[in-house]
């Protein structure tokens, strides 16, 4: 599991318990650990896995809608999908209503990789959160889900 080095200047922020800084550092730590897990399964990092997961769990949608869902610009997503398609993990079909639109879907190999990395993600999260009690882990999830949701009307996504 990779650790993110902390410079002495960064420690000043953490000591102030600034919420934005703490969330940033926690996300860095989780992202570094998930990057390692994703790379151990042949992906280039966590972002590949997030895209595979969004395709798997969401309804079929255009690349543009997928880019919005995972928070990537369309050019970055296109390059990522090109790489995943070249590895045989996704395919892209023409949209039925708009032939310019592309609808990505997982291949059997893509589904397999996504599932394996999801299991590795669970193990990684357990390792990162091993010092937390079951109740603390559940409270953290509940609070972060509420924070991520924002408007309280929809459940948070499973992978974004």
C-alpha cells in the first residue's frame, strides 16, 4: 500500500483540523492505496476502476454522460476508454438516437477485472480503516454519504 509523503509545511494544515484539508489528505491516502490495488490487477490506477464501475453499475449512457458522472472531462475519458478498449475491457457502440454518441459497455474481461478490483478495494479500505471500530467505520460512511449527496434527495453513487 503506497503512502503519500507529508511535507513539514503540510503538517501545519492538519494541526488546524481544517475540514477541507483533512478530507483532501484522507482522499489522497485512499486513492494511493486504491491505485496500488488497481495496478496489481493490470489497470493504470483507480480512475480506470472507477470508470469500469460506473459503466457496470449505471444504466447505459453516452461517453459524455459518463464523463459527467465520474467527474472527468470528455477528452480525458475518451483517452481512458481508448486504453480500456485496446485491452479488451470495454466496447463502444453507436447510440440508437444519435449516431455520433458512443455508449461504452463492459466486456466479460472488463467485468472480471472490475469485480477483482472491487474485492481489492474492500480489502484496501479495511486495511486503511483497521484502527477504526465497526461503529466508527459506519459513522464515517454515513457522514461522508450525507456530505457527498449534498441535496439529500438521492443516494450517493456506488463508485463515484
